[in-house]
């Protein structure tokens, strides 16, 4: 991601995602995930918890990469549509 794209992505995350985090469905889903993680953790040994944390970290990293890629694809689509409109 170039500097401008990174700046736009950070702006989007900082300024435009607030509505998602306030959304009741999102809050309920997040709470369900946290509750389930706590439940699973309660049955695991410390070594198993460590492995689960590593897995969840990798899943989060994967999701971030997917979101970044999606953002770049949408931005490219906007550029293409803008070029079509101007033609």
C-alpha cells in the first residue's frame, strides 16, 4: 500500500468505522465472541491457551490483510469508475 492509500485507509478506520462499533448487532456479535472465548479458555491448560491466543492472533492478522486488500480493490474500482465517467 502506498502512503496515500495507507493514509486513506487509516482515515477510514479512525473516522468512518465508529458507526459500526456503535451498532447493536456488532456489539452483540463481539460480546458473543468474547463470551465464547472465555468459555473455551476455561477448559484449557495454560499451554493450550497460549496456542489458542496464537491462532486467534493469526486469524486477526489474516482478516486485517483481507480488509486491506478489499480496501485497495475498492479504491481501484473507484478510480476506474471515475475514469469512465470522465470519458
